[in-house]
C-alpha cells in the first residue's frame, strides 16, 4: 500500500496508546505477504458453512448486468444494484426494479454508484462528479430529491446514518464526515493522513482510502494499517497492522501512469464482520481471498481462483457442488455475503440462463 512503513505504524500505535500510563496496547498483524502465493485451501466444506439465500427471479426488469452488488438487507428484503436498483423478497420475487440513467432531472450518470438507505428503505444513487450529488429515490423508484455533498466522497451507511471522506481534489488532508439520515453533516474527524495525488496527462488523479462499513462500525485501510473511523470522539483508532512485504506498492510509484508495474504488487480491499477480516485482491489474473481472525490476526483460510479461471470468484463447495463466489460489500454479525456470477449459477443449476445469486458464508 502507498503508505508509512510498518515500523512507523508501530511507533504511532505506541504514541496513541501510552497516554493512559499503562503502556502501548498491541494490535494484531495481518500477514498478507505470507498468503499471496500459497496454495488455496482445498477442503472448503469443513471450513465454511455456505448457503444460497437468494436466487433472484428472471424477468425482463430483473436482468442483472455488469457489476452487481448487494447493498443491504432491510426488513428481510435484498437490495441489489448493478446499472439498475432492485429489491427482492427472500423467495426471489422482485418487489421493485428501476433504472434512472440519463442527464435529465432526477437522473444519475452512467458511472453512478448505489447504496440502500436504511432510514427511508429507499435508495441513494451517487454521481461520480466532484460535487458528489446524491440522488434520492423511494423503494419504488420515485425521485425524491438531490443533495449536493460538495467535497465529500465514499459515502456509506453507518447504522441508520452515514459516513463520508473528504474529496481528494477539495481537501488534501483526509477528513471523515458524519451525516444524519437526512444527509446533513453532524460531525467530523480530521486526521494526519493525506490523499495521494498524481499528475497525469491533462490533469491529476487521486488515490484515497475506501471506507468499509458493517452495521454501525466503519474502518479504513491506509498507511499499512486498518483503522476504526466509527466514532469521531474516539478519533482515528488503530485496529491492525498489515504486512505486505515485497508486495507493497512503492511510495514513489505513480499508480495512474505505471499500470503494468502494479501487477507486481498487491493492493487488498478489507471487508469485515464481527469476528473476521476478509482481504480480497487480484493476483496474476486470479481472485484471491483470505480470512483473518480480528482479535489475533491469525490466518483462518486462504482461497484463490484456479489457473485459467479468471477473476469470476473463488471456488466453494456447496452440497457437493462447486460454485464460484465473490464477496459483496455487505456483511452482518458473523456472516459475509457473497455473489455467484451468472456463469457459475448456470453451471450450478444446469441451465442456460440464470441471474447471479446471493450466498452467505460463515466460518465454522
């Protein structure tokens, strides 16, 4: 990761935890370097409890295309988004499906991202502009208004409220903002961290920490570290150090211009639930996923796609059959939620046409 060295993080941890007079509180180390090129765990059935919990019905208005993600589960219903926003009952029946792409009033752009709104049981579509417009829709697709969140990026639900980070092109120092259910800023957390800005032909590019949420907890991965950003009163709280070893992207490297060199390194995403961190990265054209115990940093399991299978997911065993799964951005309690591609579902069901399905993954 483009960041401080692990040793610097250790010193920072000591500084942050020594004020009480009891000495530094150690944080676990997530050893990514040791799992990058290790063989995939073979006996997934004994390691994981995997269940299909949603098989979306196939209709003209529920055809999932491109990248599909599970945004939330609200009142037992599943909120899925790709280029459309859809709500399904656990039975697979579609409750709502709509697409408001365009440039007119109440329409979002092609590269918008989506998140479900637990407070209103509706949707928010986020534009990709620097003004970061948030288009609000009801569960049935009715346009309810647009909020201009100037200078904010990476807005995510945090319980019934929201968290966002400062936009790199507006504020070089990374600040986190906390918003109420009406998307009004109620608090902020300044930090010593900085966005990374790169010069590119015709302008600038930015590299910034993503925010990962689960329920009412929020973390970021930055400075070879995982930090809690849940509560502005607690400030930036170190949770774990991350050791990438020789796979760490050099600080001086321009990620925007040296794309081919990026293949030499590893830049993981970190999802989490109440018990485990899930590190997810692409290595030599393969999807790689590793699970680590949050309290100790110990590796629980490491999985990767077989050679030649591409990045459609990692193989899990489900009732004696193999299904390729990728993590969604949603987790709850001790459960991760994964999605099976259309291709994998067709193989699993022996059909020529199928929607991606949602699976729960629990570590036994």
